[in-house]
C-alpha cells in the first residue's frame, strides 16, 4: 500500500484509516520511524513483552491487548506435529 501523507499545522503526520486497519492499530499505539536522508519508514512498534508470573502453579502472562485463543494455538501445534509424524 502506498499513500501520500501531509503534515497538519502542528507538524504531525496523519495515517490513512486503511493503513491503521491494515496494521490493526488504534489511537495511542506507538510507531517507530526509521529516518534516512531521503526516506522515512514508519512501522508499528511491537508491544513490550513483560515477564509472566506463576500463580498457583500456572504461568500467567501480562495482558498485551492482542486477542489470542491459547487453546486453539495449542491444538493447531499438536495437529501439525501429529500430521508430520503420520506415516505416508
């Protein structure tokens, strides 16, 4: 996706809504700008991953704001492993 951006009166760049949707971004999310003499690359800043804590023998990770179905992820990994181990 290419887009032409313009600066507002305060010197801020406003990203098009389609770009925000593409990256799943919302107001307040951080971006990283890699600046070189003739180019500015803007990338979503990945969330900071914090350490988990053990509660009642269960590892509990800090909330990252990213929807995840852990059970589905485990099933998918298990199914992929089973698929690789089946004789062909």
